[in-house]
């Protein structure tokens, strides 16, 4: 164990000790003031955004908490930097690099030697006995380059008319300027990182590349057409899953005939079997439809047999019970009580949140266990809580006004009770549809930045590309590297009966195997 003490040495003389003590007192006062300021900022941010309560029973949602902490950490760093500039002395050494720098990053070594390596006493040459090393993370901004392909032509001096030349490789944009990697860069920037094409065009112009938005849109359309078979295969694989989480989210689409936008929908299917040790890899598929009516939900799942976990929207309730088992979402029920409790003075809603939180606490303990083990634990520990909750809800419903908001929330739970308690008898069912709700957040960001899709076909292309990009993200892949490689393979006539090898999870396995072989 390293017992090296980074604190400054304690002086031996009286005056030195006095100055040392005064410095310690000043430092203690500074830290106390800084901590008080940070606590004040945190309380202020929490109160302004969430009021007296939160859906997570006094805890900030993770995303909002991270945003708040970012600002507080920035404020602390600023105070520290200002203090360093005033005192001209660095603060005590902080813990180095929160997380090691990845081994796969290239290392650029630089050596800084003293100006004079002769002994300052006798002027004899000194020899090296060791070195101090430090690693810092650096970046090279996105670098664009031009690939110049040469195909030499060969002719025979004896045989007239004989000419040999290597065939030109296939490209996504024939006779066009972008490589598949360049197209993938545009796709991921738009549908992975939510940068509209007009913003990308401006960013490219800053690099001296004059490419207008319509050119980028042309590339996107060609890519969507090329990736369509892979997307359709992904959707087929998802529809063969034993359990899916399903939801829908609005997508504004330009309606040229009326000169305004109309509302289309992304019907989203997501699969994540990791919480119960299932063998199917996680994936998400978006399907565009011009409406939210029940016919679109039935069309989406017309061939599906299995468990559909969803909210209480009527479109899902019209699905065939002979093929589909509906499991409803506890988060949607919890949200109704939270909306009532967030302003305070709502004892029934607060009690409901506490009871539901107890179910989630059990789920946190059994996440990652096999389905049968999860079912056993739920029957032993969760079932009594669920049955007690129902009895309590029925009692509270008899005590409140039938037209009150709390009565509506209670009736929502009781009316969907059969689907809410399905998780007790099937360890594959989650308590909520959070996997699909998380999958819809990136599309909400793209929608916010792009405002609307320009056409129904544009929304369909959006669904195709977003499905592959977000599934790649679920497997912690670089979506740009994935799409660049897949596009290159597809344009060079990759066989349709081997599309499964291009699925993100299979692509990741093959890539890792190639790295090990190298």
C-alpha cells in the first residue's frame, strides 16, 4: 500500500509553525464556505426543478441529477482555479484521472530534458537514473481526407487490343464523392447525435468543404435504401422474441399539401433480456406510421406471439389475446401518483409511491438473476406487497371523491391490475417499460433539433437508420464504424442469407475475433 503523504511538511521553527497554522485555518474556512455554497446551489436547483418531492421519493432523476452536479462541479473547479491564481500555489494534489486512459489509444511520446545535464557542482556529465512520466488525453479534430484510387491499365505489346484493368469497386454513391465512411459520419451525426443536416453543412464549410444540405440529404436517402434489408431483418428477429416492450411517440411530418405539419408516430419495439439472463441480444426497432390508431398497433404486431409490455393505451388492448399476453407498466401508474404528490399535502399519493418503491427495491436485488429465480423471489416477497397494495387502494377509493384526481389514478391501477401483476408469475416480465422509453429519448432529441421530418418517406428513412444506430449503441459500438463497414459490405453484394452476420451484436463478436487474431 502506498503510504506516501502528499501534505506539506510541518516546519520546525516557531514562526514557520505559526504561518502553517494560519494557512490551515484559512484553508478550512475556504472549504467550509465552498461546501456551504455548493449545498445552497444544490438545494436551489432541486427545489426549482422538482418542488418538495420527486417521482423517485426524494431523489433527483439520474439525468437531471447529473446536469445539476455538472454545474456544481464546474463551480467548485472555478473557485479552486481562482484561489490558485491568487495564492500562486497549487492546491493539494488531487486523485489522478478518474478512470485509466484506454490502452487502445495511440501514445505519442515526448521527452523533456533539462537544458544542462552537467552536475551543477563539479560540472561532470550526469547519468539518467529514472524518469517521471505523465499521461494526458489529447484530441485531433475531425480530419477529412481524399481517397484517390488508381487503376492502372495494362496492354500487351504483341496482342493488339488486349487490355487488362482491375474492376472498379462498388460504392454507395456511384460516381459520387463520399466514401461509405463519410456517409456513415453524416448518418450518425444526424440520427445518433441529433445534428440536423443544415448544421452539418455549416460545420463542413468551416473545414473548407462546400456541401449543401440537399447533397447530404441525397446521401442519407441512398444509405436508407441500402440498409433497408438489414432493418427488415432486424425487425423480423425482434418479432420472434418471447417478450417485447412497445410504445409510440409523435413525429411531426411536413404536409406539403396543407403547408403545415401533421403528426405521425414512431411505434417502437425494444428487447432487453439481460435482466433475466435471456439469450437474445438487446435491440430496438422504430416503425413509422401516419397515425396512432389501433390499426397501426395491430399491423405492427400482426404476426407476433408472446408478451407485450406497454402502457394502458387502448390500441394495445385490442391485440388478440390468443396470441399476445399484455403486461402493463408500473412506472405509468407511479407517474400518476407522482403528479399528485409533487406539490405536497397528498398523503394517499405519497403512500402509494412508498409502497411501489418497495417493489422496485426488490427488483433491484434480483436484476440479472434467471427468470425462474426471479419468479420465486417475487412470489415470496413481492406478492404480499402487491396484494396488500390492492386492498389498500380499494379502501382509499371508497374514501375519496369519485371525480377527484386521486380517484382517477387509483382506478387506472385497479382497471389494469391483471396486466400489472403479470410479473409475479413470469420472471421475464419487468416492472416497467423503461427499456422502450429510454429508446425513445434519442428520437425526441432528434425531433427537437430537426423540428419535423420533411416527408413520410423521410420519416421512414429516419426509422430505418435510427433503429440500426440505437441498437449499435445498446452494444456499446461506435455506430459510425459499424455503419461504415456494413454499408461497404452491402454495396459489394453481401448475400441476403447472411444478413444476421451484420447485426450489431454479431458484428461486434466478429470484430473482437479479428482483433484477437491480429
